[in-house]
C-alpha cells in the first residue's frame, strides 16, 4: 500500500487559490475513482472535483471556509502501490510494522487513541484551531494532539482549558448567541461589494416610469403566445430597453481599469442579470444581448437563472459582464441604491410595479407605475450623462413599440 497526496488541481486559468466549500468524504471513508471528493469555489463558480484514484481517505488537510493554494496537498489517500507510484505519493510503513489491530469479537473494544506529544516540533492544527489558540494565549507546542497524525483539535484545546481553569468559559446566562462563519459564496459577495463601495464613488439616480402600456403589451403577447414560447416577465423588456439605450450611450457599457486608468467600451452587450440563489447573489451573463430579440432574451435569462439556482452554471456564464441589471421582482420596494458590479460603471434596478393615481391630460387615472433605480461610477460618468441615459430607458419602456423598431 502507499499514500497518494491529493493536491488542489488547477481549476481555471490564472487561478492561484480556491476556497474549500464542501467535503463529500470523511477520514476513514473508502472512495472509488471519479467519486466526488470536494467542492471548491473560485471567482463566483463552485467546482466539483473528483478523486483520480480509488482508496481510503487518511486525512483531509483542506479546511472548509479557508483558501487553499493550487498545488497544495488538501487530502491524503491510502491506495494500492501502483496508484501511489502513478501520482504524488509518499511511502508508508509496511503492514508488518503497523501496530496490530484490535480484535473484532463481540466483547472487544477498540483501544483508545493515545495523545501524541508535540513538544520540540511544530504541531499540526487547522487554521481555526491555531487562531483560537492564539486568541486564548495558548502555545500549541504545550498540547498533546489526539487528531489524525497527532494534529491538535478543538477538543484538545477544550481539555487543556479544563485542566488549566477547572472549567470551560461559558456564555453569560440568558444569552443565546449563534456564530455563523462567513464562507464560500457569501464571503466572496461580502468581499466584492465591500471593494466596490470602497473604490467606486457611487451616485444614484431614481426616475418614475409609467409601464401601463408595457404591461398591457406583455399580457397580450403572453396570451397570444404558443405553447413553446417562453412566458414574458417584465425582465426581458427591461433588458431590451437597456440594450437599446446603450447603443446611444456607449460609455455605460464599459469596464474601468482604475489601476491602469483606462476605460474600455464594448460594442457587444454582455448583460449581467442579478439572480438570487440559496447560496447568495449571482449575476449570470447573457452574452451578446444586443443580438437577441425579446423571446430569445426571455429564454436565456430563464435558462441562466435556473442553472445558477441549481448550482450548475458554468464559470464562463458567471463572469465577463459589461453592465448589470438587478431586480427584486415583486419585492422590489419603492426605490433601491444598487451597488455597481465592479469593474463595470453602471447598474440599473427596476423596482416593484404598483397601481397608482396619476394625472394624465388634466384628469386622474390609475396607472401602472414603477421607479427605476440606477447607480453610476462618478469617476467616468457625469450626472448629466446618467440622467440622459435613464431618460432614454424611460422613453423606451413608456412607449414599448420602440423596443421592436430597429434603429
């Protein structure tokens, strides 16, 4: 037998590290070749990695919620000698040198695992254990590790604390506190929006839009559509209006490389559509939205949203947008101040459609009205340009026939 050192593979061009999201196995498990081993996340895509060999899991060195460098050992597998020689491996002691296994009779009990001293060498421990020990002022070298390969565990820290103080520190009576570690996609979202707000001087613009005619047209198109036609929600209309508007305002369909001081304007509109998933907010990208008609936009938006919510969206479907459309649908509220998807320079967010009394030609009518919220990067977009752009979107939505007229 031998040991196979499973190293984090290259999961994408230019990717130096990935976060461990989920282990599908535990130490002691027997796994088959090509069996799912671990999920890792890079950028905003989660990648499932399978085992290249069959064997038994000896240890898992990648910690959930922590990044691992490409090429770093994240698991050790016990495999047949031939498999070990074919990959990254280390030799193990011959079977005869291993301590005898305990008897397996009905009255036998496994021998308790002995704690191994860590004195005189750097002890093995998970990053979370190291952080906790540092916060408590405990030297790991003074603790006997009982984990796999003599690693120091949280239980070892607890035992050390009990021995030092006679009891574990407890939360104040009556306080019920739940600590939830921010990991995976949630952590990436937190990092991305914090960086966007830190580096981009946002300014927002909100305009009221009368979508009565648009809603009437949408209802008519859905009623007349065949069984194969996609159901039209308001979102494809908003996407169509945005695509038509950026043709007149190319500075909105751009990425700003603030380190190089360069704004790159794109002829193609790669439209990011913010989508809520169980794991967090994703923005799958409708490629070449300018080349799609209303129904094609509806199909592609629905397909990407379904893939994102099922966790099956490809990495290339979650990156490369040039402008983003975000909508909370029926939960859209009165107005929002959306955060720009850096390095983009603009984002639009339609809000909830409400029936409201509106003065039309001197008389009061009940109209379908919504607010259109938007945010812009003030370093490259001036207020006048932003207002003119939003007014163009407003005009297209209030006269929806213009959405079908080629310029």
